[in-house]
């Protein structure tokens, strides 16, 4: 079945199961949800289900139509995305889409048009597209993918049915990422950093530099309690030598923040499956005791630094590292 390989998104799946059962496919949908939660994949599986040779709503994945959708060679399946090296979908791309839509459907049943993301279509492009959406060609289904539906004009929104995609849970991310790595520290870091975005988590996992940094960042967390003032100064100097920029520091603070949250959760009596790094529980528990108040304060200081580091233009991250790490010296 078409939905077998989709991670999460039960509501959207159930919605289209009903659509297939009642044979009531709309002519336009907006797939709305955060980045990297699988909206594009979903739209491809759904297209297979609609165009499958084995029957409407099946999406066997094996027939010629399903395979041609997958390979993007099906004549009735159009996936419109920004051209390589571009961030926007241009008016020319929209015009060529519209001219393609004036031709007849090749295989009879339906024609699918996916615009990914619709947020990338230029203003001119949206104007040109609006007419098509107002008077849609027969048997054509539009899927507009968006992570920011607020920015979509009311005239477009009102002509589409909104389908909501939720963020992936830690468990779903884990199941998905385990195919990529067996290194649990790395995997849990990618999940903590990516906040429900599996594409971002994947790119963390595939970044060699990141992989190297993450294991060091985790080790430093356990060493920090024994650092004296000189060690702290040396650590900061070494990061300067490594040319750490604000992005490196952001990753660093985010990982430490999720680790301090783990320590706080343990203090509050939480189960291991609630921790960001459940397999580090033993090492956390072997650390010097800290009160809930202390742990909370550290998390707040780190969060403040993360917030200030995201301000553009970026400030010097070393200043925050010095302020925080020096201040923690000798704190028991
Ligand atoms: Zn099929």
C-alpha cells in the first residue's frame, strides 16, 4: 500500500484513505508542516496511489506507473521545484507548467502537479498560477507544499484543502536514522539538534566535521566539572585555534543544553526513555551532584547564549563561552 513507508503522519494518511474509499479527490491541496517532516515524500507516495496501474488508491510501488512516478518520468506527474542553484520558482517555470497543463492527460485517470515549496514561487509566478487554480484543468490535482502557509495569499488558500503534517517524534526520528548510523551519541545529537526535521538530522549525520565535533562535545560535558580556571582558558583558546564560528558554538551549546536537561530530568525522577541521551544515564549519575536550581540556571544561561548567537549579524561567540565557562568555575 502507498502509505507503508511513510513515517508518522497518521492523520494525513487516514484523510486520504477516506478520500480513496469515497472517490472524492479534491483538485487542490496545501501540504503544510515544518521542514523535513516528509511532505514531499508523502506527495510522491500519494501520486503513486492515484496513478497506480493496479487500482485507484493502491500505490503498489512495483507497476510501471508507480515506478515512473518514483523516477519522475510519468507523463502525468509533474514535480515543480526551484532549478539547481536557485532558491525561487520563476515565472518562466510557472508559464511552462501552464502550457503543459493545456495539453491532454496521457494515461487517462488523473494528472498530479506538485509545487515544492510553493513558498518559493515568485509573486509574478503566483499571479500567473492563480488563474490556473481558479479554473483548474479537468482531472488535475495540485499539491502545494508549504512550511509557511501564513505567507500564502488568501485567494490561493481559499481554493485549497489544507492538510497538516506534524513534527516527527524522537522515536520516529530514531527508527529512521538508525539505518544511517549505529553510533547512539551521534544519533541522539542529530535528533536533539534537528527538532523533528529528518532531513536536517540526516545532514548532521553525514557531515564528517560535525561527527568529530559531537563526540568531543559530549566528552567535554563530563570533563568540565573538573576544569580549573586555566583549563577553561585553554579550552577557549583551543576553539579559537580550531576556528570555531558561531554555528559551531550553537551546536556545542545545544548539545550541552540537551545534556543538562537530561541531568535535570534525572533529578526530577524521569524514566530513561524521556532523556535525550538515555544511554548516557550511568555517566550522568556518576557526575558530582548538582541541585535542580543549579541545573536550571545552567540551562537558562545556555539558552540565553543560543538566543543571542542567532541574532544577525552574529556576535562574537567567544565572549559568551568565556562568560559562561569562567562563571561556572569552582561551582560545586
Ligand atoms: Zn502501482
